[in-house]
């Protein structure tokens, strides 16, 4: 009997469209002899839709309002370890359960969906889901917290400072002084919790730093300022596994004309590498890149080893991509950030090491069920007679 997989995508995020591309790309690659696939679209206002059109990229080109008119809104209900999709609004008569899935495969990017919020919701519903759990997702989204954990684990990260918008408005000059005193120029300014190069700028002086901060605060309430790498070479590496066993993919070197990859370079431009029909985006797979990266065999193994260590330091599960920075002159390497659900699920990094996309997706599902089995062995109840003697103390509080 096939496993019914709900591929969940979209959500309230600036990377909403990227999620659609990544998810529909994956839907074409599952092993259909093992899995039945149900695309589930999540709108920007957190409503869920299913239907034939939901799984077609052409329908999104026509506009979301038109797509929703052809689709059915559903409510997610957990029941016995499965997820029921109930018609919304429900009819007074007849069966309102439109479908059931055994597991949710979130292919989402950015704040509110990749940051642990959606994972917590799925965990509360009691349905198995693919990818990182709540804590790893949350830490992986906050660039400052992730760097703090990596630094505590002895992994190489760049010095940085964090600032929130309200405190910055009341003390901007003091913060600029701190950046100049602790880090110096040039620096990179980026939102703490966004990906896909949204809101990121480089600053070479105080005025550019001020402008970059104003720009980043348009996208997030907290920003990160970190030392910029001279002679920057970017290297990315994916990791697949969990806390017990994880392996690294091939390394890639993204090619950028502006040294820092822009949103357009990642998703709207770059060289085609085959596989997409005319006019369709291949997501991250369309980015101009060198695979394998132009690095020595020793540097490749060092990065792959660091990638696994960084992945397991955050207790990740499933597939993630770790991005590195290298000074091409000194050859020094730093870990930049992790993408717990990378664009296109980084399938193009696994094919060069002999793991086809279909197998990547199957392994991710197997890891999700493994975690669910392990969680099922944990005791979540404790026999106690505490309620028998409990008394509410009114305005003075409870009395036990």
C-alpha cells in the first residue's frame, strides 16, 4: 500500500513564490510506486487549499485569486497519527473529509513557515513531517542564534553584532560606533531571519552602513551586521541525515556578478542546466554555478566535514544546505548560515555523488518516520494524584 504524502508549500513569507517553485518541482520527482502525492497550498493568510490546479505551475501564473476559485479550501485535523483534510466551510450533510495523508512534507522557505512555527503546528496535530524539528528549525532561521551555537561548538564563524529596530532608532549613532569599533569595514548587513538574499547589502563606510541598516529593517525587526570577507568565494554543501548519521553532498560554487548573490540571480536569472520547459523556472537549480566547486580536494573534504558538524550541532533532520565563505587569497573558511529547507532541496548537489532526486526524497521521508518512531518510545504522561487534592485559591491564586 502506498504512503500518502501531503506536500505543503507557500505560507506567509517573502519567499512564498520560491516555495511554490521548489515544491512543484519536487512533486514531479517522487517515486510514484511508493508514494501518492497530494499538493497542499498555503496562502499568505494561512489558509489551505487542495485541488487539481494546486499542483500545476501554470495555474499560479494566472494569479492566486483565479487559482483559489478552482480549488477547495480545507482545514487540517490530526487523527491517530494521520492528517485529515476537512472541507471548509463544512457542509451540514454528507462527508466533509476530502482526503487523508500519512505524512506532511513541508517545502517552505522563510519566516513563519521554515522557522519552527509551522513545524510546531504539525507536531501539535500529531502528524509525522519531513525535515528539521521545531528547535532546529527555529535556531536555523535566526542567523545570530545559529552562529552563537556554532561558535560554542568550536566551529568557525565570523564576528557579528545584532540590533533590533526600536533600539536602533533611539541609539543609531552609538550602534554605528560599535560596529566600527568591534568589526570595522567592510561589513555585510542582513535581516536576522530571512533567506534568498532578501534585504542584504554590503557597506564600505558609515553612510553605506546606515543606509544598509535602514534597508534591512524594512524586512525584519532584527538585523545582523558581520565582517565581510575579502576576496569572497562562496561554497555550498548539502547534508542529509539526522543526529546519528549524516553525509555530505558535492560542493558547489555559486557564480555572482555582484559578489553577493541577489534574489534575481538565485531564482530569475542564471544559466539553465536542463530539465525545465521553456518559460519555467528551475528554482535554485537554474543558478549559474560550478559543480564541483573550484577548490582543492583537501578544502572539499574540510568543507564537507564542517557541513556535517554544523548540521548535527543544530540537531537537524532530513536535508539542509550549509553555506560557507572562503577568502580566495588566504583560503580561510567560515560557516555562513544553514538553510534547513533549501531551494529546490539542493537536489543538484546530490546527483554528482550518485544520489538521484527520487532517492533524496525517499530518504527524507524515511528519516521522518524514524523520528516519529523514536518519539513514540518517549513517555509523555506521569501517574500522579495531584488533581485529587487541587483547590483553586480565587484571587489569591491556586492552592495545592
